[in-house]
C-alpha cells in the first residue's frame, strides 16, 4: 500500500512553504541574486535548460527533492529501466527505454532478454528502409516507392507526424510523407487525391490492429490500390507495424511484411520502435538511429544523475509544484521552430493520456489533482493567438519556450528575430510591468494625465509567470531524441509523485464502446435506450442525412 502523497511530511512541508512563497515576485528573486540565471540551469550535450524563471528558492527545491525521495523515485526509475511490470493494471513492463538501449545491455521481461528481438526488428527496418530508399524494393509495376502513407492514430500517428516534420531537413529528396489518422473520410480523400498508386507505400500502424479508425482507413486505401493495380499489388504496397500478427494476416497483409513491436511498448511511447518506420523511410535508418542515440543519452542522464541536477526530475517536480500548490493546471509548450510545430500535439497525448488519472496505485480515488492540461503552438504564431491570455489573463500558465540556437534556414534576419521574440516572452512573463511603470511609460510617450489614468491598468502586466527556456543547438535527430525522451521522463516523474499508473489509458474506452452502440442506430438497424438528448440527436442526424 503506497502512502497518500498529500499526507506525507514532504507534501505538508511544501504546503506550508507555499504560503510563504506564493506572493514572492520573481523579479525580486533576480534582483536579490544577480547570478540566479547562471545558477539554475542544466546542460546536457546539445540541450540546455534554464529553469531560473520559476517561482522557487533553494528551500522549495529541497522540499521538492524530499518529495521525490519520499516517492522512492530512484527505485521507481530503476524498476522501469529493468523491466519490472510497473504498468500494474495491465500487468506489463514499460520498456520504451529498451528500444534505444544502444549498448544492448540485457533487459529481462519474464526472465527473457528483450534486446535480441529489439535489435532484430531494427535490422529488419534497416534492410527494408534501405531497399525502399535505394529502389531495390519497388512497387508492383516496377516503379520506385516515393510516397509513404502512414495510417494510424494516437500513438501510432503522432510520433511519426511530429518527428518527420521535425526532421524535414533530413528527408531523402524524392520521398514524401503523408499521414491518415482521422476516421473522417476527408482525411483519406486529402491524401489519396495527391498520390499515385504505383509509387505509394502504405504503412499501417496499429499496436492492437483492432482500432476502428485505422482499420477503416486502411480498408479504404487497400480498395483504392486494388481498384488501380489489382489484388496482387497489395504485398508490394502495404506493410504493417503491430503486436498482433493474427489480425494483420486477417486484414490481408503478409506477415513477412509486418514489423513487430511488443506489449511492453505503450502506444504514446512507441515512435522509437517500428512505429517509427515512416520516420526511418523519410530520413534514413542512420538518422533514425541518431535519434535513438539522443534518447539514450537522456535516459542515462535521467537514470544516473543526482536529482538536483537532473533535467526531467526538475521539470516534473516544478510541474507538481504548480499543479498541486499554486493551482496552475495548464502547461504551454511553445517551440520557436516551424519544424517542431507538431510537438505540442504529440506531448498532449503523452501527458494527458499518461497522467489524466483519478485512481492511485493503491486502488483508491485520489484526493488531489493529477495531470496537466497541455497545449501549445509554434512561436511566433502562438504569440499572435493565445499569448494575450498568458500575459494578462487571470489564469497563470507555466510555459516551456523551446529555442534552437541555429536554424536550418538562416534566411536574412529571420532567426535572430525569432530568437529575440522567444527570449522576450520569457523576460516579459517574469518581469511584467507594474501600474507605476505603465503610467510612467505613458507619460513619457506624451499622454495627458487623463489618458495615463485611463490606460495605465490596461497596460499593466502582472508578471511573475513561470517559464522554462530550453535551448537546443539545432533540431537534428540526436537533439530531437533527447528532447522527446526528456518529456517522457518528466511525465514519469509526475506519475510517480502522484502515485498513479502513467501507462494505461482506460479513459478512452467508454466513448469507443458507446460509439459502437450508436453506429447501428445511425444505420437504422436498431434502436436502444439513451438519454433524451442523445436519442434526439441520433434522430435529427438520420433525418438530415435522408
Ligand atoms: O487512444 C487510445 C489509444 O489506445 C492510444 O493509446 C493509442 O496510441 C491509439 O489508441 C492507437 O492504438 P493502436 O495502435 O492499437 O491502433
């Protein structure tokens, strides 16, 4: 039985410490310690974290580290890396870290080392991606396969979407990647209208191979291909990535064309496995492996570095600090890099599916908040949409500002302007502008006393809004691997502190099941008892569709 975290000594100390620090202004913390910016940062190879613009002092950090110790974080990390079945509700090990265990040191699940099978799939991926990229594996009519269409949803889509976009600069010149995830027919139509069946390879990605969206989309694409090239073309244009060989073969894909992964890899942690096949097809296996190397670097840092200088640990603890003590329940991720624009959507699943839980590891409903609502968008676009609320709204949203120092497209002054904006947001969020400063500025700009009095509050920024600044040398495969692994481990730290299982996702089941009930009714096949609103909506939509 695990202790209720809210009843631990460390938690109680934080609760009382919070009362003494909640009104402390970060601008005062910076004024009283001119070296604060140099003190609170950690660098790891090509990634640098500045966490000085957060609402904490040394005492806070000590209490947070005590909280981690109390949660037995060190042993929990070891349990994950060594293949213990920490996904207790599904009785599974959690071994995305084994997928990038670049030294291949043995990792045992049920007494069996999983590394040989992981390495065998990596070798199979290399052989296949090389064959496609160099034109040895051709389409049915003998043409090179240059359109890669990933069909999958959730963890079988978001990783490939995010990473292929992030690594666009590394794509083979003649390869184009497309993604079909949503069940909306328009998603299929959008892609199919752009491609030629003779040069298209469909990669159907589904851990379970039972997901209705993916199977429906795959069936539509299969029909489209068969209509154009005939049934025999399927084996040259369809491959599958799954843990379920039986369903893959039932679907009509030869299991020789199946890339395996395993129950110990969760969907949202799977882009390091064969789920990343479309990433590897686009950027080549060498670059895919560099991404694994970067993640491995972060894994080793997370596993072996003292918590006081451990990037994912610090980030996770700060999130708990804000969520549970300040009541800041949202977290924004703002990559100042166009190629990282899908990172917030990827992280949305990672954090919200992992930690959106209400029952703790002792099978009790929790009495404290878990999870964080994650959103974001690429800077500077995001500045021109939701930053008004972040600067002047009543809700405080801690942010991660992710800033590559070097751009892949150093065009004129574009990159300097971009970086200047990123750093300015962090400064503005922290410092803000007092009513007095706003009034002074207005007076200096020549406004009358009346105008100053009318405008000064509207021009005030309360500040004291936390940001982490994450500087990347450049968005390359290695650094991307580090960045994504950093967030995976941050989510892990939060889950350990909250005493929840971050690795199941039972919350997505109810809606899926009810949809299957409603489907026959929309077809007019049968009627069932619903609440009056749902029944009325079913009738209305049937009438409109007639
Ligand atoms: O949305 C729930 C979920 O189970 C995710 O966790 C997963 O990433 C996604 O569906 C897709 O599942 P599958 O890979 O089995 O098709």
